[in-house]
């Protein structure tokens, strides 16, 4: 997992601005709850575990409800329970909101749950 670019960001997304616009606090609360971070609203990244930081990044990606989310190893630092919960969340958002997820993962079990799956072998997309 690379740098999550959470410097100075709190888990609480109520004051998050994207492209200069203040986001709806209710959407922020829903996103924080969806990744199981209720109760950590006033914590800074350095106060969170790697997995919690990863879930914060996922919440930040979700909050603007984009049509597509690109996720590089989104469950790489998560324990098995949270990995499954995040994967279930991605499936729910895809099913209910029509969001597309392009996910890079080494977790064959989770990848096997995808509607479409591609593999990169020796530089060739299969």
C-alpha cells in the first residue's frame, strides 16, 4: 500500500472540501460509518492503525459518490473481517448505485468474487 495522502486529515469528513466545495456532513457520516470508523471522528492519521488509515481513504473516495473508483490494494492492510466488509461494501455500491470499481489486488479469494476479472501475467493482460 502506498501513501494514503491523509496528512492533516481527520477521519471526520465534515470539513472536507473537494474542489473548493464543502461536502454534505450527512454523507460524511454515512461514509465513516460504512467503513466502521464511528467513534474515531477526532483522530488524526498518526493516531490510527494502517488498516484504519486505509478505511479512511476508502471513505474519502466514496463521499463524492463517483461513477468509478480506482482502488490499488484497498484491503491490503486490513484484517480478514474488515477486508470482507469492504468488499461487501464495494459490491453493494456497485449493485445499488451503479458505481464501477477497478480494483488491483493480490487476494485471489476476493478477486474471485468480482463480476469481471483480469490478470496481468508477464506484462500481458489476460
